[in-house]
């Protein structure tokens, strides 16, 4: 069933989920990202799990990039918001050229805890948190585990359980063998094979050619152990059981693209099903976009962000 789904809908899966790992029989969408932009402002905070660059003044907004990505994926958003907000651009260790010192140890949960510690030590008061892809999953985890640390969440094109892609019957346990396979593929591919996989996967993740190029560059600059750990954790982490008890306001943007992406009806059904237990969730579809909504529909994305911050 898993292989059949992937073979039947290669661009749909990529546009929906933006993860890119290939094996001879399994392909899982893939996003990633570029090394830091030369001349970028030095981070105001750094640990062995993440660093944070702070720009602007005003109410606090935290921006979390997705799997393999650089904080530069948020640069246009941060540049626009910094006139009215204090923006905290997160960079996870191991991604996009950032050092990874944890071997094959966990990535996702320690990063979430490090982010919670940053909110506390920086004295932030209920910041808004916007996360893309794995960053959106991280934002949901942060709000579930540390509701006092989060004012509101915007999750950009991510599900509360990635492997729900394969159907409502899938659990973290049944997804684990495929997560093992995906992680091993990330570790075993040579650079040429990885580049080819990323270049092919990027087509389904963004319409914008510059963003596709950035995805590939960011992935190749990332630590393979961090990428393998992250893909395994994303495929086996299910935060749906905690949705019903959440009190943090959540807005979810998700992409639909009739020309090479996720058909609107299918995207509506999937996101509606997976977020059904979350009280008061705002589900907003963005048409004519693939996974990187901020790049494919920048004006619409900016409008939705402004509305989210003003609510």
C-alpha cells in the first residue's frame, strides 16, 4: 500500500509534505535549505541545539524553519515584519551548514525544549510562533508541552502526524519500518544521488525556481546524521492525541495546486480529518501553491500572517 501510494502520487506527496528521501522502492518528499546568507546578522542566542537571530522591535514573533532548512527561508517575512515586530529567526543545529554534535541522538524533542528555554530566558511574553513543515510540528509540540510559552501558533503546510499521508489507519508503530528505511537511505546515498533526489523532489515542493535551488543547497550543506534522525522522528511523531486539550489558538495554512501539486478537494479532506480534534482551529487553504507557500504565494502568505498576528 505504501509503495503504491508513492508511485501513484509523486507530486502530491511532495507538495503536501516537503520531505525528500529516496530508496529504490520508496520516495518520500523532501525539503531542505541553503547555507546562511553572507553578511547576515550574528545570532543573539546560540546553543548546541539551535541559534536565534533577532531583528526589529515590537511584539515577539518566532519563526521556525522546516526539515533541513536555513532560517533564510524566513528572510523576506522577517524583513517585512521587523518594522512592527521583534522577530526571532530560529536555526536548528545540523541543518543548512550548522554544526551537529549529537551523533545519532534525538533532534526534535531536544530542539523543542531548547526553544522553550529560550522563550523563558529571553523573557518573551506569549510570543506568536510560526513554523513551516517540521517547524510547524515543532510549534505544535511547543504549545502542547509549554502552553505558557506560546501566545498563538501558525502551522504552515504540516500535519500533526506526517505519516497520516498513508491513510487514517497508520500509526507511529506501523510507520516505523518505513521511517527506518528513509533514515538509512539518507545515510547511505552518495552526494550525487542525494543531489539528484533533491532536485527531483524540489519540483513538487515549490513553483519558484530560486526556492528549489535553495532547497537542494540547504540539504547538501546539512549533516547527514541530523537529516536521518529528523526524517525518522517526523515520520513517527504523532501529536494528534494532544490536540483536544490544547488551548493555544492555532491557524493552519495548507497548500493546494491543481497543476502538479495537491488537488484542493484532497487537501481539504486530509487537513480537515487530521486537525478535527483541535478546538477552534482555523484551516486556511492557499491555492496555486506547493509546500513552500511563502515562496509560491508571497502576497497571500503575507496577508495571512498579518491577519494571524492581528487577531
